[in-house]
């Protein structure tokens, strides 16, 4: 396959047909020039837009949108590329553009009659195709900022109605008021101050921090607002004579009314908002609405993005997105109540974390101190010294990403993390004491990387909670993509991701009342570590591999009996193991012939017996599980047969466990894509690399960088196709050729068992976990819409009507079934009723509907993993066969 083959991800779903490509191109050029003239675009942007349009036309994604839509996208792309000629890494961008942009994004939207959400939708088709880094960066930043501002404007409108009285022309018309003092202008002033402040203070799209800034703007405007223009209780605060006391009391009242932490809002006001306003307001006219409007217009034209003042005019081009946090936890406890807004959803996550830590102090508890005293070497002194040292490191790192005024805010974040750190450590030690029946944990508690990892995990949770943003694509609150996003915390602490990985699972188990969003976030971090972050050249993984005297093959541990803890992973004894022969062909497991290439990757020598690190085995086991899960998704979309899928998995697993050098500074999915192409090619079931990449891009965890940037050697990068030809082939050619139809197929690797370990725990329920539902071998049940109370024994969780009776009937039925398995024949005819089977099915399901319910249960719970095929190819043919490129 040629290296020049297009690797862009697309879907061939044409909506328009083109008969004459050249005439179509000329038609687009005419329409583009007409719109460019209306926009008064300069010549540089016009030329760039025409070039971009020609490039878009060559993409498959071009067929997904209409011609006018493509023209708008081309103009937007051209405007950003001209504005940022040196890309997003240009140091000049830190202080702004040298010159004003030729056209703003709002101008493009208004003159093309396009709304912001629609532009995002159109641009999303080209996100993975042909956009420059500058456009990708700007689009991502623009979308994140728009989501936050649109969510806050929705909240602003609602809160203003609770603060300010509606203007009544009847009674108040006789009162002489200056124009600036009218309620409408006060609302506009609050929003304008917020826009000016967030532009100077908000470093990332963090919705909670932005809302704190908005609340501080309310307080600032209310200082000069007459009491008769305010609703209760704000009007009562204005009677305070001391202005400083009045300011504190008003901010406290706002915090109480909006259910916020007063201490946190004060930190934002004192350290951020107040200094910002002092710099902003200069002269007697600094607070005038017209002066501030002029200042914002100047900032907007210099930045060239969205004119957010137009939210006040309900401009259709800036129509706010639907405001619904759509969280499953926390949810609105009132069934008929309004949906939770993004702002409230983000605040709820913070409140839940504080609720968890409400009974915890930022120092070791008496029970934790007792654990320390039981150690032969008391670790208390070293723990406290380490906590104080890491606090300094964290605060300095936090201020480097923000400014020197943020030290108090960083301190507040660290205190919360410190409480969580001590709480989880105590829970872990209690669990280890019960599991191992010992009280001396000196060895574990004196490992520096264990404590730093535990503290980093606690800080990651706190930073994720406060850094939550709104994901417009999914309508949910999620961890924002900010300067503090993982792996920022482990880089700040100088911690390896492999060490951080060791505490993740135990952290979740030790703190069972973590919110679902936090657990999901930590599980996402584990995936990032397994697929890429742990495979950097300086990772301890490779050091552990070099000390392992036997290949670190993953051990199939039954998920239900897997009780490995962080203590096991950190202490990680080197155990003597004996590897069993798998009946492999002579070339299986042997190093391929070395090729005279700088990209050649070496493998570890194999031995029959030796020492193996337990933590390394568990780590590789998880890598294999993740890899198989991704491979199963990809091969399913590609309609690859099960027998061929098993061969691909054998090759993929060989790369992970025997050729780990191929993963150094690379991504796990890169080896997966190459394994799919190589095995399919040699098995004479070729699938074009372009099709594989396009299908891969549809996976939920797919990243464009996987197939765009693959390391070749010493800082040289190429596409995934270049990596396959120049690196993967040189190292895997001899092994892959064994899967040719004319060769004796090597023994296939076992498929990882279905993971049935707990996914997350239920708050306040000890040892109660929710696990994924296994696939049933029986016919799928009827749709709930087709069920009736007579045909199904139904129970609706959350339904208060008849709940006790329904649960009692279900319990009685289950008890009778249990008695039936011990030989007792139930006398009652009442049982869980199912729809009678069709006549054609009665024979086949008779055994499952008679007197053997335990048989049904055993069949239902049987392992439905992929079974290895038994057929192998003939061992004939030319040994010199090569895989075509």
C-alpha cells in the first residue's frame, strides 16, 4: 500500500451528486466570491478561502454538507489560518495578535446567516480531515468558551429576575432616576462586567470559576443600586451603614441564595475580581455603561471571535444551546421539577465532594495514627514532611498556570485533597488489616512513590471537580480540557504514570461513596495510562521488563477472585514462575531477523523459568484486556470473521507481551491497526488501510493522532502507514507470515475473560457493587412498550405506589425457586410469569420453563467469550512469502 494513501476518516454518505467536477468547482468559486464581497474580505483571506475550498472538495466529508455550508467553513478556516500563520504555539498569542483580525467570527455568522451551533456541526465533519493545527486549536477553544458563556447567560437571566425588581411604570415613574440607575441597565452592567472580567481572569473553560466571577460582578453592581430596585433579602442588606460590612454581607447573601460556598467566593473576589476591577476602572467615568461598552468592543475586535454582548439582544446567530446538565448523579429529586442546568450540575459535584469530606480533618485521624504507631518504623514524621513539601510544589505549579494572586485558591484546593488523602489511606490500611491479618505496614508506608501517587490522585479528583466544564456534544458535565488536565498533576510532582496507575483501583474501592462522575474520570485516566502514558521512554515499565527473567505473559485471573491491592502492586515481589509451552511453531516467540534499520526494535530474550514482577503482570494483563476490547469493537465494525479476529488478537497480544519495544513512545492502538492490516493481508482477506482507519475513527476512544503521528525513530514521525512499512514490518514480518494459508498456524492466544468485577459501588452500602449485565443466550425480552402487568412481573425503581407488595411477591417467588433447587416442590402455583412461547419454540424452550430453574441460571451465567477456532491451514508454500505493502 502506498504511503500517500489518504488516512482521513470519513463516512461515504453522499447527499449531493456531481456530474462535472470542473463546472462544480467554478460554481463554488463564483458563490464564494459573492459572499466574500458581501463580507468585504481582504484579498489574503479570499485567496486562502479558495484554496481551502479546493482542499475540502477533495475530502469525502465534503459530500456530507451543502455547497453554501462548505463555503462558510472555507471562509472561517481561511480567516483563522491568516490570523495565526505560525500556528497555536506562536508566543505572540500569549499577549494577543499584532494586528486586528480582518474579520471576526460574529461577522462571518451574521453575513452568512449561520448560527454558532450550526457552524460547529459543519466544522465537525472536517475536524479529523484537513484542518491545520491553528484551526483545530481555535475551534476547540471557541466551542469550549461558547458553551460556558451560553450556559452562564441562561443562569444570568434567571438570577437577575430574583435580584432586581421588574420595572413598574406606575409607582416609580415619578421618582427621578438617572438612566444608568434603571434596572435594565443594571442587568446589562452585570453581564458586561462579567465579560470583561472573565476575559482577563478565566484561564480555561471552567464553569464553576466563571460563575464565581459572575456572582462577584453582581455584588459590585449592587453596591450602587438603590434598595427599592432590589427584591428581598437584597434590599435589606443596603441599610448597612458601613460600606465594607455591606459588601461582605451582600456577597454572603448572594452565596447563600445561590447555594455557594461563601469562603470560596470570597477567595475569588479578594484575589482575582477586585484587583481586576481596580485596573479596569480608571477615572470618574470608569464605571459608566458606555465607557465599559467601548472597552469591550475594543477587546472583541482585537480578539476577533464572538461578540458575547449580543446575548443580551437574543441574537439568533448566538442562540444559546439547550441548558440541561443531564447528569445521572446528582439528579433532580423532584420528578416534576425543572432540569438541572450545567451551572447547577457542576456546583453539585463540588458540594458532593465536600459532603464526603465534611467529617474529615486535614490531618491524620486517631485511627490512622494508631496504624502508624503499630509500624516498626513510625512513618508519621516523613508523611507530614512530604505533605508540606508537596504543598509548596503544588501551589507554585498552580500559580505558574494562573498568576501570583491565586495562591490562596491553590491552598484551598490542596486542603481538600489532603483530607481525601488521609481518608483514603486510612480506608486502605483498614482493608489490608482485614485481608492480611497484620498491623505492621512499615514497608508500604515508607515508600515515597506510594504516598505521592495517593496524594496526586486526591488532587486530581479535586482539580477535576472544580475544573468541570460543559460538553456540548453530549450535553453533560465532564472534566474540562484545561491547563490542569491530566497528566498535569503527575508532571508537577515528577511522578511516573505507571506508579500513579497502581493506586487507582484501590482508591476507588477505598472510597465507595465517590460520585459516578469521579469514578468514571479515574477509569478514564487508567485507560490513558494503559494505552499511551505508561509507554514513554523513561517509564519504569521498561525497567521492570529488563529485570524480568521470563516473558511477562498476562495471567488470566478470575475477576471475581481478584483481590489485588495497591500494597501488592507497590511491594510487588518478584516471584519465580515456570512458563508452559503452548505448542508453538519453531518461529513463535523467537526474535525476528534483525534488519539494518535505525527503527529496528529489539525484544527481551526468552527463558523457560525466571522471576516475574507481580505488578508488571497485572499491568500487562490490563493492557491486554483493553487492547482486546478495542480490537473486538474494530473487527465488529469491519465485519471480520471470528476465526480471523482470533488470529489478529494473537498477533496483537504477541506485540504487547513479547515485542513491548514497539510500544515505546507510541500508542497501543497503533499496534492494533497494524495487526489488523497485516493479518488480513497475509490471510488473503485484505482490507485497505484507509478503510481500517476510517472505521477506527468511529470508535468512542479513537484519536486522530494515532494514525497521523506515529514515531519512526529519534523524533521522526510519520503516518500509521509509514510506521507499518518502516517499523512494524521489520519487526513482525517473520511472525505474521506464519498465519498465511500455506503455513501451519501457531497456537492462538487465549481470549481475555469477560470482566465481571465491580464497576462502581453504591453509597452507604458496604460491599454492594453494580456490575455490567452479561449477555444472555436466550431470546431478547419483549420491548417494555409491549409488556403488560399480566405478561410480566414488573418493578419500577423509584415508584412509591405498591413498592412493598411488588418486592415481597418477587422475594417470595425467588425463595420458592431456591427451595426447588434443594428438592422441595413448591406447593403454591404463584411464580414469576413469562409470556408463553410460540408453538414453533415450545420444544426448544421446554427445559427452561419447567422444573429446572438452576439449569437456566447456569446457562445464563456461562462464559460467552469467543472460543478459539480449531481449524488450521496446511503447512505448505514458499517460506519467502512477503506481506505486500
